[in-house]
């Protein structure tokens, strides 16, 4: 059966898909579970007491200080921080396992922007309405969209993410504007005996991000505006082909096939790469002057290089959501407000160079002076392409990852990989 997915909201077109989504949503918002098998969204709304916050590895060291601050002010509603691994896939699977087990201890969870539809459709996320309403009016619209499913807000935008090009400004005074220009600068990397370019190419969510960026940058699409798989096009082949060629020529070093965000950050800050595609969090870690970074004062930040101008980032980011199974939902909501307040958003930016979701912070002159890349980041986020919005996202991302990986390894031609990607997205359920 063919499924269609919208980039912007609920699944469109196929009545059966829509029916599933709707029944699942009502399961999440009425008592007793319903179609999605979720928990009781009408109970424990006034519950207060200790809660647990679950998030992936705190690479930027922002969560612990925030939790300490909250705990000092709320001795009867203490938060325990459960830190997951630093891999998006493992974080996802851990959450799924605990939701399936109806765990009452996973009160507030960090939800990657791509999981909202799946978790909401399953009835695992507490809708943020009525008594638990959450005000998103000051937030970047693109981030609010990532927290919304079928017209209901299921999470609070926490940090956004847009891809950036980190480059060695001591070796390349003017960063490349296009992909081909960047490739032509790889001779500089050779002369300096370092790798030229890396992103994230291990077979996991980060590869979907990078492959989609290559495809979107060259005019292709993973799904079209109506949500249908649309990747089998010559533009998509050109985009994926650029990554494949770069691996073949060595412009992307062979070991980058094992890279996730942290491996690629480490390679760059150890001075082993001329160019790196990564998220904004890298800025604060790579610019540390305690000796941990060999490039602390030697790198600049530019937009991702594109076809003839800036490239298209995948829209990343993380939202905080409340589990329907939580017993202390009033505390959970207060904690979510605290984790997304203006003060906390400023802290994310200054302490961890994470992308704020509050629009006003991008034009806050004190902040921009401290973090000069903020305007570049805002442009990246505003022009970023969302990954497909669908309750069947795990199957869609697998279709992209598996086939992109096979192409990068040379196990499939680009044509075959893109054709297989298309049929696997169509079959996703
Ligand atoms: C970052 C992004 C997230 C993305 C992940 C992939 O954490 O914010 O959206 O899915 O990287 O590894």
C-alpha cells in the first residue's frame, strides 16, 4: 500500500493513514488509551512531586547546571536527570521502550524534532492544551511546527538546530560558497596533509540528515509537498552523487563513513579536517582555550555550501515533551517552562552554543557580539528543510539511511540507491 507524508503536518491523502493518525491522537487525548494504545491524557494533571528528565548525552554541559538550579528552588519537586547515549537512534529506541512499558518515571523527555509525529500518534505524549497549555508565541515558527502534530501541540520547542560549515580560516581565508568550490579547495587540505571534508555518514539518523542535505541542495526532494515519496529524480541523484564522488576521490576521508556528530567534531578540533558540516553545538567545544582544541582560534563558520549559493540544511532540533504516563504533570509543565524560558534559552546559547528557539535572541546585540555566527545560524534554520513528518518516520529514515549508506560504500550505484530509496519510502509503515 502506498503511503503519503506531509513535510508540514499530518499525513495527507491516504484516508487510511489519516484515520490511523486521528484515532491515535484521540487515544492520546482521551482516557483509556484508544487507537494508539497510549496512556490517560486526562489524569494526574495537578500532580506535583519528583520527576525524571530524560535526554541524550549532555555534550554541551547545560542540563546539569539547569537541573541543579531547578532543584535548589523546588526541594519537593526535584528533577532527576537521566542521561542517554549521544546517538539519536539509541535515544529514540530507549524512549520507545519506556513508553511501551508505560513507564511512569519518564516524566519529561527530550524529543528530537523528527519523533513528534510518531510519539504523538502512538498516544505517548501529553497534548499541551487546556490546563497544560503552553505559550509558543515568541518562538520561531519553524520550531513550533516541529512540536505540532495534527494541529495539536505535543511538545515545547527547546533548542533548534541548523547545519553549519566549520572551516579552517587560517588555511582558507574565504570560505567556499558552493559545493564544487569547496571540492576544488581540497588541494589545500592535501598540501597540509589533512582530510578535506566530513559530515556524519555512519548508518544512523545523522546520515539521513546529511544525505537529505545533499539531495535538497541540488534541487531534489525526499518527499514532495503533498507528502509523496519524490526522491527518484535526476536532481536527487546529482546531490547524492556529490557525496559518493567525494568519498571516491578521498575528498571525504574514508574513515568518515564511521562518523557521527562527535567523531567528526573530534576530527575537526584535532586539526585533521579542513571543512566540517556539523550543528552549532560544536562552536563552544571547539573554541575552548584549555588545550582540548587544536583549532580554538583557527576556525570560522559559514553557511553550508550549495549548488550556486548557500546549501539547504536539514532542520534539526529538540523539544521537551511530557509523557502521558507521568504522575506529576503539573510539575512536568513547570519544568518544561523553566527549560524553555528566556533565561534558559540565553544560557543554551552562551554556555553550549545551542540554537535558541526564541526569535528575539537572534537580534539581541549583546548575544550577537558574543556569538557572531548567530545571523548565519538563523538563516540556516529559516531555510532549513524539515525531514518528512509521519508516524512512520522510523521506516522512512531507514529507507534513506540504508540506501545512502550503500551508495557511499560503493555497494549500489547512485541510480539504484535512489530508486530503492523511493520504493522503500513508499512502502514505509
Ligand atoms: C541533532 C539534531 C537532530 C538530528 C540529530 C541527528 O541532534 O538536532 O534533529 O536528528 O542531530 O544525529
